[in-house]
C-alpha cells in the first residue's frame, strides 16, 4: 500500500482563495490536477491518524448530513497535524511572498520544502520521495506551487488578507 499523505490546498478561483483539506495515497494526491492556480502543502501521515479535519458545506436532512461537492480526498479529511502546520506555512508565504517568488523564478522549481521558518527548492523526484518514505515523525512539509506569474499578485494579496499575520 502507498503511504498516506494529508494536504492543504489554497486554490485561486474566480477572484476567491479557497481551501481544500484532504488526504489519500501519496501518488493519487500528487496526481490531482487542478485548472485553477494553487499551492498544495503536503505532509506524510503517521501510521495512525487519530483526528482528522474536514472543511466544506453540509446540509442537515432527514436522512442525516448531505455533503456538498466533496471528493473522496475531502471526505476523508486531513490530519490535524498537517492542518496546524499548513496555517504556519501559509502565513509564512503571505509574509515572505518576495522570497517565494524569487526562489521560484531563480530555480524554475515548483516544489519547495518548509523547514525551520524558511523554504528551499526541491526537485520533483526528491519531493515525491520525501512524501513516500520519510519517517512521519520528521514532520517534513513539502509545497507544490502552481501559480502562473500573471496570477501571483492576486494570489498573494488574497492570501495576506485571509491568513492573519503572526501576533508573536
């Protein structure tokens, strides 16, 4: 069985920034194709995930909850560990957008690793290897950035508005 990873996706769709939380087998998650610009923050799940976080809309009906347009990834939810890390990573990206842009332009890489309050580029093969095989207790955070240059300004402005600055 493939390793399980959780993800936090920030998607730019029609002038809005939306979040999708989910998890699934590593290669299946990484194969997710989106037409909208996005940032996908990923972390390998521990062997047992006691708590998962789900976001989305649901309607209470006589037959129970009826979920909105959730896919299998969203229905499963993400590990709470990934969720807490992702908020920190998104905040860092909002506060350091110039650094992220320069790094992406300089390396032509769309894969980054968040470590000790900063990011560094990774090759796609290395990123996939980290998500497949790194010990879950290492808490390695890998970021896939798919934002065309023409959408970068809008993405970072919306990100800064939605992710409050760190108060500390």
